[in-house]
């Protein structure tokens, strides 16, 4: 038995193995407890080098799988959006559309927080419009996924993958989600850890 770090009761542990074409086997573990404690993460047994994946977001790639471990950073450079690892971040498996929906929630939240800032609201509306168009396959954006521990992946035949240099791997931020809504960096805690 594995005791819950929050309350000491027995944890419920679920694991799933995903066999992916060039990325090898990915293990997703998810633990939860009656008290509400939960955590999930993904691990690759086969790639441990720092990696960067790049995928064009278009109609055909909306349902490509994304495996994001707790050390993965997801970006959409055209919109200045990034989801970075933080103390509360969880690993997850989703698809490109799922990523766009997460960003949409984050931007909606930032819009509410900045409702008295006309420029910020305008910028949020602009980003929201782009995200919605992308979900309809009408806006070409780029999805970048970087992981200094090589535990994240975009699974798509057309994905571009490269190894990060040591320097790039070390420069990856940890801790906060960055949302660039007015040209400055607005630091907002991610609404992660929901799953
Ligand atoms: Zn518990």
C-alpha cells in the first residue's frame, strides 16, 4: 500500500502505457485519494534527452496527441502564450484541441482579472479570437512543446522534433504560466492541476 501524502489513507494508483510510433513506450501514472489528493505524470522509458517538438496547428492536426509531463512547457509563439511547469502542474495526455481549450480558459481568466485595463482586454479578445479560429481549422498557429527531461511528446507524423542544447534546456522556466497580453509579461499562475 502507498499512503496518501495528505491524509495517510491508501492511494488509488492507475497506470497506463501508451505505445507511440517513434517515441517508444510512455507510462502515464495517475494517483488519487478519497480526500481529494491527486497527481499525474508521464514518463518515457526510452528518451531522456531534452527535446523540442514543433507542430503546425491546422485542421488535420487538431486531434494529434500531446503527452505533457510535469517538466514540459507548451507554447504558441504567435500569440505569446506559454504553459510552464509549476509546483501544482500535472502531467496529462490530451490533443491539440485540448491545449487550445486550456489556453482559452487561461486567457478568459486573465481577461477577467484585467477587466479595468482596456488594452489588456483588447489583447485577450484578440488572442481568444485566434484560438477559436484555430479550433475551427481557420488559423495556422505553431505548437511548441519543450521538455528538459524528454518526458513529453507530440504524436503526429508531421511533427518536427529536435534535441535541445544544454543551454536551452537550462533556460526553460519553471514555476509560473506566462501570459503576454500587453507586450509585457503578465505572470499568472496556471489553472493547472484540475485533472
Ligand atoms: Zn488522502
